[in-house]
């Protein structure tokens, strides 16, 4: 009986930790996108769009990845899943593999 109660408490804690980690990581990614990638995309769609190079966009993604790895906290498997889900390229890949 004690083990059963302990297992329920552990499962509850793990579920709550996963939820909080997912919320935190999603919020961090949105913030990093706004900081590193949105300015490049805004420039791309503006008057200076022709001056934006592919490398500028890649650099924005690389900054997001670097800062995310440095600042994401919580369950590491959830952090990795949230980062994987962030990339639009992965949406096409996962729809193909389903």
C-alpha cells in the first residue's frame, strides 16, 4: 500500500515537472526567436530585404540554439523535445514518418 501511494506521488510529480518544463521551454524559445530571428525576418521583408543573406537566417537559428542550450531548465528530455518541435522543418518530417 505504501509503495502504491509512493508510485502515485512520483507519477504526479513527474507529470507536473513535465508540464512546467514544457511551459518554460516554450516561453524561452518564443523569447529567443523574437530576440534573434524576428529582426532578421523583419529586415528580409522590408526595404533592405535584398541585403539579407541566407547565412543571416542560419546565424539567427544558431543563436537561438546556443542560448536555448545555455538557459533551458527542467527535464532534459522535455527540453530536447520542445526544441525539436520548434523547428518548422521537423513538422514536414514528422508528417512524412507518421
